[in-house]
C-alpha cells in the first residue's frame, strides 16, 4: 500500500477514523448531540474528500479494490444518503430512551461496508464489505431492542442473511474452484477461455445469485423484506432500502460488466424471470396492504425489478439508467421513510395507513413532501422518479427488451393503485375534527432539522424531475471512465 | 494429497452444505437454526480450502479465515438477539416469532 | 325590391328574440304587439314583394347575407332565394300565420305563459320562412330542424301534463328519423355536386344523370324519407295525431297549414332529382295514396275533434303527395295552398268551439252549436265544404279535382291511384260532415261558456272567404280555364304532360267526383243526424267494432312501433344501465385483488417458510442454469 | 416567449393562490380569476393579431429552448391555428370554472384553485408542446391536479372515481410513452439524430409493422382519453363524481386532448398505418356513438347521463379523424370546441341544480320551468345543441364530420347519422325530466342569479356564433389541418378545386336578380373571360 493508495481510500479512512473517535467519545461520556455531529461531519468530510477523486480515471489498489468514476459516484451517493439518514435519525432517536450513541457507530460501519462493496474487484473484498454491512445491520435492525418487532426483525434478518451468505460463499468457492481466481478480471478472462461453461461454474454463479438476490430482496428471495422493514426503526429501514441495496447492486453491475455476463443467455434468462417476478409480486403484494412500511417494502421489491430491467439492457445506457434511477430512488425512499420517522412517536412508528388520514389538512407541508415522494415512486412527472422510470424504459426499448418493458408498464399501473391510495388517504377529510394531536411535540431545533432534511429532499426530487440534465451529465461523465 | 480429486472435496463440502440447509429448514429452535447456518458457512469454507488446494493458492484458506471471523461476529450478535427474544417470548421456537406477516 | 327579402324571416326572429329576452317584464299588450306585429309586417312585406314580383316577373330574387362557412369548397351561404314556389309558401305562411297570431291573442289570453307562446310562434314562422326561402339545402335544413324544434316546444307547451311532453318528444323524434334520411341524402348530393346550392344541383343533375339513374333514385328516396317524416306520411305519420296536444292555434298553423307541408315543398323544390327517378316518383304517389286512405279511415272513427282534423290533415297531405308523385307539381302546391286556408279555418273554428266548451274536445259531448256560435258554424261549414270538395262552390273541389284528374290524365298516373283518391274523397266527405253534424246539430250537451269575439271571428271570416274564393284562380279548362296559379309557378315547376285525347272525358270525372262528395255528405247526414240507430246497429256488430278499434288506433301503427322499436330500445337501454363493459374492468380489478390475496398468504411471518422460499428459489435458479 | 408566459402565469398564479389562502379566504378566487383572465387575454391577442393564416407555414409562434440536451429533449412550444383554438377554449372554460366554483367550493379554497390552475397549465402545455417528451410530461402533469379535484371536492364516490380515472389514463399513457421511445430510437438509428422533436420525428420512415405497433401505442392513450368504447368506463364515474368545475374541465378539455393527440400526432406520424386502421377506428367511433347514446338514455344521474352523451359525441371525433379529409377534420375541430361548450354548459347546469337540490337524480326533479325559466331556457339551448340542432355550433361540427366521413365510408356514416336520432331521444329526456312535467318539490327552485347568468350568457352567445358564423374558427384551424393532412393525398384537394368554383364567393350582401337560372360557375367563367 502506497501513499497514493491511501489518498484514494481517503473517504473510507475518514469514516474508519470517525468510528474510532466515536468509540473513544462514548468511552469518555455519552452525548447524543456530539455523536451526531461527529457522524455528520465525518460523512461530509468523506464526501468532500471525493472531490479529489473526481477525475480519477481508474486506479486499482492491489487486486482487491479499484477507484474509478463508477465507484466514486456510488460512494458519493452512499455517503450523501447516509448523511441524510443520520440527520433524520437524530430526531427519531432523540425521542427514545435507548442508548443512542452506538447507533451512529453502527451506521458508520455499515456505510464503510457498503463503500468497500462498490469498489471491490475481488471476492474477498466483496465478502468483507458485504459482511461488515450485514453484521452492522443485524444490530441496527434490532436496535430498539425492547420492541418485540425489532427483535423479531433482527433475528429473521440475521438467520436469513447468514443463510444466503452461505450460498454466496459456496457459490464463490465453486467459481474459484473452476476458474482458479477470485479477481473479477481474472474470472472474466478465465470464462472467456472456456468454450462451454463448466457445470461447476454455472452452479457457482447460480448460488451467488441467491446471495445477491437476497440482499436485493428480489423475488423469490424477498420474503424477509416486509418483516424487516416493518420491525426496524424507520431510519434503519431507509438505510436498508437504499444504501444496502444500492451497494449490492453496484457490485453486481461491476461484476457483470467485468465478466460480461450478458453474453450468457442463461444468466440473462434468470435475471429476466427474477425481474418480472419481482415487479409482479412486489406490486401485487402491496396492492391492498395497509401498513405503510410494508407497502414501501413491497414497492421496493418492485422497484428492484424495474432496476433489473435497465440492468438487463446491459450497455452503457443501462448502467446510466440504473444509476440515475438509484439516485431518484434513494431520494424518494429516504424522503418517504423520513416522513414516517417524523410522524413516529415513542411507542411505535407511524406505519398504519390510518396514521396518515387527513394529513394534508393537519400537516400540509409534511403531507406535500410525502405526496411528492409517493408520486415519485409511482413515476409521475415533475419528480425524479418519472425521469428515472423514463430512463429505464428508454434503456429497455433501446435494447428491445419488449417483454420486460411492457411488464414494467403494466406493473406501473398496478403500482399506481396503491400509491394513489396513500395519497387519497392523506387528503381524506378527518373523521372527527376532535382528534387531537397525540404526538409529543419535539424541540423546535430537532423539528427544524427533520423538516429541513425533508425539504432538501423534496426540492432535490423536483429539481431532478424538472431539470435532470445536471445529474445526467455527472453520471455520464463519471461512468464513461469505467465501462470499457 | 493429490490423490484426492477436487470434485470429491467439493462433494463433501456440498453434502455438509445440504445438511446445514436441511436442518435450517426443519429446525424450529432458533439456536439450532443458528448452528445449522454455521455449518453451511463452514461448508463454504471447506469448499474454499478444497478449491485453494486444487489451484495451489493460499487464497482459499484466507477466505476460510475471513469466514470464521465473520461467523464469530454473526454468532455473537445472533446470540444476543436470541437472548432478547427469549426474554420477550419465553420460547426459542422460531415459529412463535411471527408478529409481522401479510 | 329584393333588399327587403331578409326582413321577412328576420322580423319574426327578432320578435322571438325580444320576447325571449323581455317577455317576462313587459305587458301583455306589448307582447301581442311584438308577436303579432312582427308577423304582420312580414306579411305586409310579402304582399309588397308579391305584387312587385307579379308585375316584373323575374325568375327569382336572390339575396345573400353572409357566407355561412367555407370548408374546402363546401361553402353554403346564409342566402335567400325567392321564386314563384317560395312565393306561394311565404304567402301562406305569413298570411295564415298572421291571422292565427291574431286569433291567438284571444285564444291564449288566459295563459300564464303568454310571452313564451308568442316567442315560439314567432320563432316558428321565422324558421318556416327560412325553410322555404333557403337558397341551399343546408339552410333549408336549418329551417327544417328549426320548425321541428318549434313544433316540439309548442306541442309540449302545456308542459305540466306528462302526456303532452310525450307527444312533443314523439313528434320531434319521429320527424328526426326522417331528417336522418334527408341528411344522408344531403351527404350524397354534396358528394356528387360539391355543393348544396339548390339551383346548381338542379341544373347539374339534369345534365349529369339520365332518367333512371340509381344514385338519383337513392337520393330522391332519402329526401322522400325526410319529407315523409315532416309531412306525417306513411310510415312516419304516427306523431301527427298526438301533436294535437298543443294549443289549437298551434295545430292550425304548424300541424295543418304550414309545417306538415314542408315535405311537399321539399319534393317540389327538388323535383329535378325526383323526375330523374321513376321509382321515387312512384314511391311518392304510392305513399300519398296509402296515407290518404289509412288516415281517412282513421279519421272516421275519432271522437276528438282535433284528432279528426289531424287525420284529415295527414290524408290531405297524402293528396298532395299523390299529385307530386305523378308530376303534377303545381296541382300539389295548389292543393297545399287551398288546404292551408281551409284546414287552418277548420282548426281555428274547432279552437273556438273548444274554448267555448271549456276545453272539451270530445265530439260526443258536443252538439247543437249552430245556434250558439253562428259565425263559427258558417265558417266551419265553408271549411268543411272545401275539405269535402263540395262541388263547384268550394275551393277544395277545384284543387282536389285537378289532382284526381291528373291521376288519370297525367303521363305517370294510373287508374289505381285515381281510385284510391276517389275512395279517399268519399271517406273525406263522410268524416267531414260527421264532424259537422255531431258538433253543430242535435241537442246541446255542454254549456257554452266563452263566446268568441273579434280577434277570433275576423280571422275565421277571412279564412272562410279564402277557402271559398281561393279555388277560382285555377279552374279546369271546361270551367272557364283559369290557369293563373300554374302559370305563376311555371318558371319553377314544369307542367304535367297530359295524355292526348282524354280531355273530352274530363267532365265525366268531375261529375263522378261531385257525386262521390255529395253521397259522402248524404251518408254522414243519414248516420249522424237522421238515423243514429244505424250507428247503434253497427256498434252491435263484432266485426265493425273490431274494425273501429283498429282504425281508431290509427291502424295499429303506434302499437307496432312500440313493440318493434321503442320497447326493445328502452329494454336494452335499461338492461345495460350499469354498462356491462365496466364490469370487464371490475373483473380485472377483482382478479388483481385475488392475486394480491394469493401472494399475501405466502408472507406467513414464519422464518422457516422464508428459508424454504429461498431454497425453492435457489433450486429453480440452479436448475435453470444447469439445464440450459 | 409569450407561449411560455401562458403556462408560467397559470402555474405561478396557482402557487400564489395557494399561498394567499392563508391571508384571505376569497383572495385565491380573485387571483385565479385574474390569472386565467390574463392568459385568456393573451390568447385572444394572439388570435386577433394573426387574423389571416400565413401562407406557407401553419405555425404562428414558436419557442424553443434546450432542456435535456443529452436526450435531445427541448422545451419546445409552438402555436398554430389548432392549438390556438383549443387554447381559447381552454381558457374560456377555465374562466367559467373559476366562476362556477365561486360558491360551490367552500372547503380548501386555496388548494382547489392551485389544482384548477395547474390542470389548465397542463392542458395548455399539451396543446402547445412540440416535443414528444414534453408532451408526455404535460400529459401526465395535468392528471395529478385533476385527480385531486375529483378526489377532494367530488361527490360521494369520489375516491373510486378519481382512482379509476387515474389508472385508466396512466395505463394508456405508459403505452404511449413506449411508443414515443420506440419512435425516438428508430429515428435515432436511422439518422443518428436522437431527438424528441416533433418536427424531426415527422420525417421518420417506418417499417409497416413498426408503424402499426407504434401507432397503437399512441392510439391507446388518445382513445382512452377521448374516450372510445370500450375504453370509456372511467369517464362516467369521473364526470359524475367530479365537482362542477372538474366535470367542465374533464368534458370540455381533457377529452379534447385525446382528439388533439389524434390530429397532431397519429395522423401525420403514421400515414400508412392509420389508413389501414381507419375502417376499424371509424367502426369504433360508430359503436361509441350508438352505445353512448343508448346508455345515456337510461341514466338517472344527470351528470352520468351527460357523461355518456360525451362518449357518444366523441365517437364523431374519431369517425371524423379517420376520414382523412378536410371537411371531416374541420368538423372534428368544431366538434371539439362546440362539445366543450355544450357539454360544459350541461354540466354547469347540473352543478346549478346540485347546488340548489343536493341531488343529481333526475327522478327527483321535474317542472322547474315554472320557477326557473331562465335556467330552463339555457338548458334548452344546450340540449338542442347536443342533439345537433342547426343554428347552434354542434350542428356545423356534426354535419361537417358526417359529410367528410361519408366520402370515406358510406355505411358507417349512415349508422353514425342514426346516432343523431338517439341523441334526440336522450336529449329531450333531459329537458322533460328536469324542466317539464309537474313540479315535484315542495320549495320553489330559485332561478339563476346574476353571477350564474354571467356564466351562462356568454356560452349561449358563443354557441350561436359558432352556429351561424363559424368561419373565423374554421379559418384559424385551416392551415394546421391542411398540414396534418399533407400525408394523405386523398380526394380532398381535387374536390376542392371543383367545388371552389361552384361556391358563391362574396361576403357582402348582394342581390341577384335571376334571369334564366344562372349557375354561379357560369357566372365566374364569364368574369374570367372578360
């Protein structure tokens, strides 16, 4: 490891440093605000350090990691999202009795894991990144440990994630066994030398897909998602839905681009089936659901299906579309869970649809933000979600994936049904005007932090929806350096 | 050493993996489920070692060490969670933990 | 002189507009002044124009107000075309209309909606004038539909009674059926000529098509469809008897004198097209003959005095069709004019009677009115004589005689048509004088209330004079040979070709017609005045009563249409009220929800099931990757 | 730039109205009124300042600014006669919508006007945009506020209706989006120029199979919006549940966007595929005419009844569009305008009645003429308009459409014409059940007040104007219609030459003393000889 290696890993180093500092601080004395500030500052600093890497081109660090435009963009995206989530978390946890401070350490660790994931070029780094992420998530999900549901969600996630990790690892072992290398590039050249893919390799790939599919919560590995989303604290749910999935998707894209997996009809077929099944099952499951967090979980399953459509396009445009969509999806999901977090109280999260009744008249601004988020999920114009969906459709049409594209359109319609149901609930007349606000009022400063975050998200959402050019330029600029 | 072909080793790993897999599916006790998952992970580790030895590389063993570490971390968190669940449900039956569904 | 042309329809329109806008706020006097005055001035202008027209004898006067629209060469104008044919029509419309307006000031005096009545009447006169003065078929169609609207509004004038509303809608809808055919005819005309300008079509049609051309036939038949609807001819006649629900002046003006003859006008106006198609001509004549008989028999059995007159109108318009069908254009138009006079007269008399008897219309409850209402009696008698074609002294005799004569003498005539006409004349005189005897003779059954005053009597007398004297402008050649009327029309309507060598027998036919008319009167006298027992004996006969019921119901046409069209349509419509197509979408929605439930049941919340799910997925994926 | 202002004023006005709701309850109304008046004035100015169609180009004003250059998307607006007319209609009805909501809407006034103005902005955008991406964008933008209008201020079953409306239009819209993308890539692959610009895409050459598929994509959106049986089932629910202003905008404007789309996009983009499809489309139109009329007859909910009449009337639109000649298309344009007015007026009357009676059930009405003759008269006018009485604008529209479609298909035209009889049946039923017969209610129905007359009178005047002198409107639409028809070298131009000679030319009042039946074409040839 040379000095330049360290320079290129600066974001990760900053985060790691922040973890250490945090632990020391906790050892000295617990203070929620200080922890929060340390976390936020470290995220910001890490993000700022990316500025140096903007024209990095492609810089490999040993066989394990690579810093390139793609990686930089994804790290940036992850860092920003994590920052936003930490801001929402502050208000969320401020109301709760549990010790809050470790939460931030876990959040930082999970973020580090994800960042490692998206820049890994080797099974070892992939595995390490993934497990740092996973183990942190086990604790995060069950963080509110006095809630039954949190524990249930935690144990479910733990067992299932470990179970799927076993698949992933075994798959890796098989791939390693048949190719003799664990580097992506090496695997690619090894595959290229085969005239016919050996069974061992195919089985290995298949098992890896199970592991990856689980993390992405695509059908048929999706079943954990609603339970975990429901049980986890709202900010953690936001983290799982965005950062964790985004990171895994990032590494999936990197791996597939490297080995050019789109050449193999078997793999394409598997992903096509998975994509269609995810879209359908996700949307149908959400159709009459009355728990907002579960709706968002199911909808995220469907959205991963949409993302796979662009992923299957398999060209530069597809990668751009996935990336763009991820940005939109990140903003939207964080915003949506931010609203959920904001409306939650000590006892429970605001997850029942009933909690949102007449929100438009009680808290117009919050409701407007939530409406914007939901409409973005539904892909309605003026929101980033629309442009994202448009991009995916464009990528699909471009490579003539008609089946997938039509399924996407069909599913968008099914999706609309439950999205507008949420909106409809919000503008319903209140049943009785006497329904007093039971929620304990927060301190104004905290309230402002949450509202400010949500406002930023909403503005970003609309800005990207109306003027996607800027983001598009960044994505195209950064990703062009990666794809050969 | 070379007398044992890689396939045999992988087969052993595979059998171990299947054993773990099946017992995860049929066990109700959460601790046993955790143990079964550990078996699966170790099966994967074994497969790495077999593959590594086939290619005469240390990578497989390194991966095994990673897996061990990770499994340990996982178990520690897992046991903590199980304790918590036992506190609340007074049972270790995983089927009892189904408050969330639908 | 033509500059004033536009004023003729414009004045009634203006009157209608004023009444609509201010009718509620101004006094009844002023309403009458506007309503009657506008038509009166129009009549005066018509008179002036008519005199000048007669003196200078141009072929036509055309005045274009503005171009309606112009789309890719389809450019009809709001333009008026006045020739002899239109002249006759606007004369009848404005003059009879004027008289009826005067009459209405007394007849409707008690009504709360006085202004609305005159607004509608003015609107009608305006539209009717538009119809007959239009220089293109689209403008004609405007007038055509406009009079339909007014007819609807006036039949349903007393809107509180649902039956009136029903009659009004029936009238509008049935005439619309005919209008649809006419509209299609217009599309075809436009397709072939690129214009709907009547003169252009008339000129070009004769050049483009030869006699017997199929397209010409279809167009003529379609136009005939429109005419049949408006004129209450078979098979669209059923609306007219019900239209009597309107106030009596309305019946007089719209459903006797003017609007129902719009069909006659249309056929006469488009005679070039009709002449190109023998089939269509035959159809016109056949429809006329059938209608005049069916309506005549139906009239025999009606008790409501206005319904008798309504069926008689249908029957008389049938005569006009009969005339048109054999190419006796001017005879048809002549009968239109005379009919306009005497039928308006009869209706107005009936109105006076109805008013006097507290809105009693059933003739069985009338009688002995000749003493109480002498002026009405004598004028009614003149009208009845004219309707029954009382020989020599009535105008109706001359007009009807000409038609009958031309059935035999005309090139296109035939003996069956003649016999139908003759039989019709016989029935006509029976039901006419049945009416006379039932209402004016015998004992008084209902107390006479309102005695008519000047506003009613003056129009009656004027119309009486016209019904009597109108016939003398056109006399058969063996009776002095006056041809003023047909001469006047000759630039527009070609004369009928008479078969050579028949004219010396004309007196025989005239005699026959006279005998038929007189014997009809005699039978009526016998049955309804002298020996009512004869009727009693008829009532005892099963067959006679069945026939009576059949005729009374207008030959069962209402029933037929009800079962054929109305009921199925209403049934289907009610059946599908919920829109079955909607249930397809509901079904899709249900399926989706079912799928939701199915998928939901997999989310059991039990961890082992989730593990199993992953395993199943893994097996599937590995199978796929190994098999393919 | 003036085109951008049209949209911007409405959007800004909407936001302003929303904010001003905090200050004063009636301020939003005035702001909304002011902004709609402003754009209406601007459009009128545009109309009056471009009186004669400029030869050569149908486009009056254009505005172009790159938006997402990476994808070849630009913020491109253009105005031709067709758009101009529809904008006039949009803002006129928008004005009325603000006025009719003055008393009807009493809850969430500010938010209502935000939505109202944004719907109008979306619709204006649809009529103006010449970039397919932008078109889709506006197409969707107008849905959301409409959804809120129905869903918040609608009647008892509003959420169902709103959701149905939304799902139908979205589903079909997505198919259109796919077709747009398909066209985009085909054009890009052909020319190397990836752009959504309408003018560029017009030059795409398409394989027959591709053209057919893409056309169906576009058709899906437009036919659902129009709507055409069997895709109409969202319409009765949406129309009957929406508040009056919502119904007016739905019937008067939203349906027109479908017709506009057919004219603007389907016809010029897929000339061959549409010709193939034309008989089927016309058949669908005729089925729609008859089916809608039949259903309208049996409805007891007044607004639902009127909604089905819309289904029936929109059948004429598709019938005309697929006749591919100038008469039919002019008829279609007229139909769009006159139907917007007449159906809008009927919905407004339904709204007046609902305000007074709190019911839309016509079985509970009757005999209102005696106490509310003004309302009765207004209703009569528009009932007559809806059954196509000559002298009112709808007649011109329907007659031109039928004349045009007759040239294309005789039998279907015959059946369409029968639809006019059915129109008579349901139209008269409206009059009969509401205004005629015996007065059933205990209390008298108050007649229209001054504000309501202010709404009704201009509509009556307009519909009469359209009936007697539609030429200004036809002239405005003509160049763009010719442009849409360019690809169809049918019989229209030939016929035109023949007919132009035949028609009388001058517009001044003239009196001709006839001599021996001079047919006008002889007359003209004489002057030519001189």
